C-alpha cells in the first residue's frame, strides 16, 4: 500500500485515549489544514478525508494547536510525519515537539522543518496532546489526551504550473509560475 498516497495506508501502530472530557485538541492549523474539532475518545481521530496540507521539501512551516482544558492540566503536544512513507513514525526526523509542558489552551505554535529528502507524494501526519507525559510515543495507549491523523502532500522545490488562484487552470501544488495561467477569457473548458 505504499506509493503516491501512503496517507491512506495502514500504519504500523495507532494511539488510543479513553477520556477526552477533561482535555482534548480543538484546532490544528498547518499548511492548508485548519480543522476545528470537539474531542473524540479512541484514536487516532481520522481526519485524512478532510482538507490536507501541502509542504515543499526543505521548507519550514508553522503548526498551531489549540486545546480544551477543563483545568490547568500539564499537557505535551507532539507531531509526527511519515516523511519516508514507510508506514511508521519511528525514523529519525519524523518527530516534533510542538509545545510542552503547557497549562493553557493556546494556540501553541511550533515549527516543522520538512526534510529535503522527504518522499514526494501524500503521507500521514499525527498530532497528539497527552496529559503529563514528556515521553513522546505515537503508539501510546493512555487515559487522558487525544490524537488526530491528517494527510500531508510533499512537493518538490520549483514544481511549476499556474500559481494564479483566479485562473481556470490554477495548480495548488505549483510553487513556480510557468506562465501557463488562463484567465476567464482564455478558458476553453466549460467545466472550469
């Protein structure tokens, strides 16, 4: 199941949280993802079908995570990316500490450096908040916290295409405009 869209493949492990009523993730914002949620036990919560993120090899992106806390609990916020698309989060460079220890809802802002060697295509990101645990584990089973999975598309530096979002042939994955943009008067596709 590995390939251009390994995000939809099964992972080597999943996390599980049994209680979200006291603390959970309420928003994740990252490179095109802006997902507000209400906390769901189990996990990880599957948001892979929703809008995903797009990142460029070698770039640095901000991630913002906002929490619900019923009191000033001590939380750690983690993110993992399967940059080499091998179905796990255990390789060097796939783990990021977003924030922690924290006792406020945030948003908590972290920095994600995309490796220049990240495999092109769509892969999985897991964002997790966990109560009072400074030992990151994408496969943890615990009582308090929450984890959410998303898809992230990695594109190469200088992917060319039309970068004008008002053009009928706009390419959201393009990072360099190649002059091919068609305005409303140049469109020939009736579906555009």
